[in-house]
C-alpha cells in the first residue's frame, strides 16, 4: 500500500484545478490525482461547449463566474511558464438570453440587477435594441434580451486542463493512471482508495472529481450523491448565409442554444424525454437537429434556411436533478471526503473557483475567497436549497 496526503478521484477540469490549488497553497503537500483516461475522451470537460457566462439566477454561481473569467482571461499568469499554455483564446462574444413573455422580461430585469450588483455587466435589451445590435435576428414575438457585453464567451477547454495539470505537476502533484474501484471506510472516514490494478492508496483526505461517475464513486463508500448522466447532442452546422463570428451565445425560449465556431455554428437542445442515460451511450441523437432545432432557429434567423450539419457529438451533463447546482465541499456523512460534483452543464467555467474553494476548505477548514457553502451537499437533507434557473 502506498500513502499520500490527498487522493483526488478524477483528473479532468475539477480534479486538475483542485490539484493545482492544493499544491499552490501548500507547497510540498503530497497530492495524487487518479485518472483512468488521460485522453479524457468521454469526460464532460472534453465534450463541453466550453463557454462561460455571468448570467445565473443564483448569486453564488455569479460569484464563481466572476473569478472564473478573471482566471480564464489571465490563465498564463495564474499557471506560469510551467503551465505551458500561453492563452485560452477567450472569445468574449457574450450570451444573449431571449424572452418571449412580459413575465420573463421582468425576471430578466431583476436578475440583471442582481448580477450587476456582483460586478457583471448584464444589460436588458428591448427588441429594437436587439435588432440594432444583431440585425440578422428576427425579433417579432420577443419581449427582451438579457445580454452580457463583457466577461462572457468561450475558451479552450483542453487548454485549461493541460495548463492546470502541468502547473500542478510542477508544484509537486502526481497524476496516476488508474481507476478507483473501491473505497475503504473506517466509521465516517475514508482510509484508502482501491484501484483496478489491485493497488491501494491510503490518504488523510479524499476528493471526488469524477464527473458523471460521482454517484458511483460515493456508493463505493456506502454513501449517496444525486448526480446522473444526461445525454446532450451537439451539432456543428454550416449556414453559409449566416456567418457571424462576433455573434453571442444565444439561448432561445424556443428550446435551443447556438453560438458561432470557426465560421460555423454549434447548437444543441434539451431532448423531449430528458432523463438519466446509459453511462456508456455516447451515440449522438442525430435526428434532434431536424426534429427539434432547425425550424426553431430558422424562425429566429431567417437566413438559416440553408443549413448543413458537418459534425455531431454527444456528451453527458454531470446533472444534479435536485436543484441543478454543484454539490461542493465536505460530504455530510464522510468527514474526509470532499465533493466537486453535480455541475449540471456549467462546471467547466466553475473549475477555477471551485478548485480554489475546496482547496481552501481542505487546508484551512473554511472558505476564504468565495463562500461556497450554499453549494454544500448538506442542503439535500436540510431542504435549504434554491434551484438554479439559468440552465442551458
Ligand atoms: C455537451 C456539453 C456541453 C457543456 N457545455 C458547458 C459550457 O459551455 N460551459 C461549462 O462551464 N460547462 C459545460 N459543460 C459541463 C462541463 O463540461 C462539466 O460540468 C465539467 O467539465 C465537469 O468537469 P469534471 O472534471 O467535474 O468532470 P469530467 O470532465 O467528466 O471529469 C471526470 C473525470 O473523472 C474520471 N473518473 C470517472 N470515474 C473514475 C474513477 N472511478 N476513478 C478515477 N477517475 C474516474 C473520468 O475519467 C473523467 O476524466 C458541458 C457539458 C457537456 C456534456
């Protein structure tokens, strides 16, 4: 049996971020990250749309994204030369949430005020203002658009992981190829992780950054966590009459999102029968574009009449069906198990702040920079929870 200080289960965005912050805050701390697939082929991180926004309904998520954008914008300074990634190529095109009812437009005003009070730049546009900024959007039937003119856009997802990992390694973290298949428990503490190859690693503290597998990992210790995989199919679409490289990420109440990517568009929807999927099923739902997306975009963007799918992939959201928010911090029943889970489709942008917050909690016993206690899994039993409304 080997021994380490902290075992991190899963080494994509969340695991790499936690390892980075732990070894930055406490040089010399032995941190071992266990990851079965360093190609990350099926991770949320690699299959994500890699976007960041300030427009959330829960203040804690806005605070997390305030730091997220600072970190992403200035990635090379945070990770240093050892990170080896000079830029995450942040495209600051903004998000545009559209409203087609007066009640939704009113809600946008209240949310924008809350977001601005936390430092975001959200403005609520009238239909005429939307048409003036984005003349290729049909505004008939719209009541308002909530737009983030700065601090929102998209970035290089794998650059984030590569840079965090390299910097964490340079600070002393060890990344081990392996799969955790068991957790040995003594009372309310985990004492060791068992790996697929038969080895065991003992540690003082453990962290679960296993994405959609978080529930399965916690069950290894006889504990529970409501995280399930939800399949999302992403289409790359060429619409030759609508090349808008400066377009924002549009979230339409008709039921899809879209954003520009290298002269084409990325788009996806929530399937009609959404629910937990087979964790091994990554087959794209190829008919969703014609059945659920194309005509809706066409109604909003008349020049989208010519559109051709050039590529498609499916990924799994790390979905928390209870309230669509991350489950972060100490597990209520396991004293030395820390969670970075359940981000419900917005975890990539949250990796910098959540990794830093959990490192603070592990090393000092409390949050120092951003109070993430609203995301504590204790809310699952206390009932003190508030559902994130802005789920894309
Ligand atoms: C289609 C799609 C679009 C998205 N768009 C966005 C977006 O625009 N913006 C945004 O912020 N977020 C987005 N997300 C969500 C975001 O990608 C995730 O929330 C985030 O990447 C979660 O990171 P993670 O490190 O927790 O999980 P993952 O990236 O899934 O990593 C978990 C890792 O744990 C490893 N693991 C699993 N089981 C074990 C085990 N037993 N032992 C050891 N390791 C294990 C896996 O191999 C994996 O590498 C999107 C997700 C999808 C699928």
